[in-house]
C-alpha cells in the first residue's frame, strides 16, 4: 500500500488557509534548532522521536487530537512514511511530508504585491523555511529578478507566466545564508548579472571571486521596460550591499528589514561595519515615509501583512523598528550587545556565491538548513 503523502506546497497552503492540521516532527529534538515547520501555530506542532512514537499504543499516548489531520515530517521524507502508516493504524488521518525538511527548506510561495507606477507586476518569492525573499519586477514586457534562490523552478514559472522577457538579474549583496541562483539564471537567458564589485570578494580573507558580473555603482540605474531601478550603495551588512529603488519601492536586501537591520558582524569587522551601516541608515533617513520597504529576509510571522506578504511603508517601519529609533552612540552599543556567532556554513556559502567553491545539490541542502540569521537580533 502506498503511504499517503502531502507536498510541502500543499501543506503550506493548508496552514495559511486556516485548515486545522497538526505537524508531527519525528526527528531528534536537537534537529529542530536548525529548522522546523514554524509556519504552523505552536499548539499544532509536536515533536515525538520516531523510536518513541513506535512504542505508543493509543491516541491518548500521543496527545494529538484524532479528529485533526496530521502531517508527519522527518529529514528527507523516508522515516516519516512508516510513522505515517503507524498513525493511520491508530485511527489518525496522517500524511507524510514528501521530501521532508529538505524539501520544506526549498519551498517557495509566490505572492503578488501592489506594483509601483512604472511596474505592471510585482511578485514576491517567499521561501518560508528560511524566511528569505526574492522578487520579480515586470514592466512593458521586460522583467528584472532580484535576489533569486538556488532553486529556480518558481522563478522560471513566474517569468513564463508573465510572458515577459528577462532583462537582467540583480543581487542586493552576496548572500551568506543561501546559495544564489542568480549566476545560473543570468547565464541561462544570456542577460546581465548585476552585483557591486565590493561583494565579488571573499570577505574573510579578501580573495577575489571568479564571478562574471555587470558591476554596479552608487547612482547607477538598471533599465527594463519603462522602469528604472536606481542603485543606492547601502553598505554595512556587506561592503558592496545595494538597495534598488523603483519609484517608491525600495528593495533593501539585508539593509533595512521590517523589524530590524542587517547584521554587520558576519565578517569579523563588527566595529568598522557598524559605523558603515550607521552611515547608510543616515542616508536612508532622507527617504520619504511612503517608500515601501521590501527586504530580502524576515525573522518572524509578525513581520507579515494580513495577506501574508512581507513589506511595509517606511513610515510604519520607523514606528516599530528599534534600530531606526536610536542615535549613533545608542546604535553602536545596541549592535555590539547583540553581536554573536553565526552558522559555520555561512563562510562556505559566501565562497560558493563568489565562485570560489562548487557544491552539489545534496551539499547545498545541508549548507542552507535553518532560518536565516541575517538580522541584528
């Protein structure tokens, strides 16, 4: 008999649609620290190790309401199958999450945003397992992709659906928490790959990368359709970080988030980059309150809007984002009080993203495990 399964996309759709569903993670508890399905409410999430689950003999032992369906998840969708069959024998309606957490971490939900004046369409790629965001901007039949993920399936489908010609691929910065699909996407379509030269360098020892890219500079523009993405150099999280301003939409990468700002301590230059980040924030202080902030990451569900998108007006962000309410001295103390460790994988991911290393898909999955840790928190 075939074990009933649920696709990660269908599970996300059910949770976000308000359907009652339990998520049962059968991995060892320490695995949860590197990522779990936190899209579901805490009171619907359970962690029972598979070996312990097998010793239970009735629904009362589990503590899960038998009237509510159960999605069973493991690392790669294998161990969850016998656990699912066992639950169904106990009278539950259980399904195994196909591909397990490895597949969940690659899942993207495509959301529609209200486009600014010079865009016809604006889409947000929400990688719910990592809290990572990318964007598709369409204007007069031409498209620009910003901060694409490694898995390009949903990006390619969205470009095809809009019937737009891809005009370019742009990074806000060289990412540390996930491997970019930007170079592959640009090469596939024969279009420019935009990056600031200061981010084409391995920041831990200064080794130049091997990427082929179109260099960005402060004040430059990327034209597509009737739109222009103005380049604003906003270093601090990285030395080559940029923000793309399209009308009143600011694609801020890891510069300004809804609830925080990007960490300046990921390359061992905390004091230097904190000063640089403050200077960038001072530059952004001149932006109008009606500028929409569309970041590359979020840390919690509270940063979402009611329609599940992520993005707020700068006026709203200024009210709630602690980092934007501090003076220079307070800001430096605040950053230093929160500076800390980050995943060792970030060093490797940076090397891959500047072209100094290559990894296969299995290695990439392991490197990308877990929520992003890119915000000062």
